[in-house]
């Protein structure tokens, strides 16, 4: 017996909907109302409710007393395990923490998929006025310096000002293996915190942090030391 993978009720379609709900829950902090999740996933509220009940039963989502929902311990455990298993994680994490210390800003590492970027690790600034960007946040590749840096083909840092949000991003690519781009490391700030003069100084710091990480990850013996290809 075969199933129609394109059917609205097929296992594949249902799995995609589940993932859409989990992504919507993880992209923003705190708890979420069903109506908001339905709007972000473009799914009917009844469908979102049904999927949430299944996810709660499996431990992937937690239902709060006020009828809101948040990511649950089982999903957090999977995400933490996946990140800790990434062979580049310690190298990139050290670069992020070094960049946060040097700039005072939150430092982020993003990787591409399709036409989007997702933040997979972050070292948040201790400054209460800093711009927080948490892991799981996605954006269109062309919206920030991170995407431009990944596709630039050079190790140079990129500075970009978003005319809509008035946030300025500075990012540089991180390379691994035989010069393949792994992702981009960088910072995000306001026009004030990353004014022209400051952004040039921070641009050099970002490029240095990304370069240091790339130098380790492109070392021929790196994969052998970590047991990865």
C-alpha cells in the first residue's frame, strides 16, 4: 500500500506541520498563544492545537496554566546534544566569547539553509541595552551582513545597515575543511552602538575572530583530532 506524500493528511505533510510549529515556538523566547502560532505557521488554529497536544504528550512542548505553550525539555535536550556533537562547536564558541569580550556586543554564529540563515549559537552581551539574538532565529539571507559575508567568497568582514530596522550588522565568514564556508560570525547593534567610526573598529575585530576560527578549522589535522572527516 502506498501513501500520497503530497496529500494534506499524509505522514510527510503532518511531519512538516509539526516542524513548522516547533520552529515558530523556538524562534522567539517565552510562551506563545495558539492564535499567534497559527498566524506564524499559516495553519488553522484547530490544527495547531492538535499538533501541540501531541507534542506536549511527547515532552517536546510544555503547556502553561495560562493556555500558552513553550519549548519543552525533550526538544531542548535534542538541540543541546546536536550542538555539542558539532565538531566545530568549541572553536566557534571560543571565537564568539572572544568577540563578545572585545566588543561588548552579543556575538552570533549563523549557518545557511536554502535562502535563509539560522542562528545556531550565540554569546549574549551582558549589556541590558544590547540587541539579543537567540539561537533558532531565522532571516532571509539578504537581510543582514551574515548572508553577504557567506556568499562573498572572501574572508573580509561585511558591514550592513538595515534601512527598515535601523540595525547594523557586521559579519565575516568562517571556513572549514578545504575552504568551504561553514557559516558566518558577527555582531548586531544599533546605528548608535555601531556608528561609522565604531563599526570600522568592530569590523576588524569580527574579521580577526572569524579568521582565528577558520585557521583552526582548516588545519589538515583538525578532523583527525576530533574524529571527523
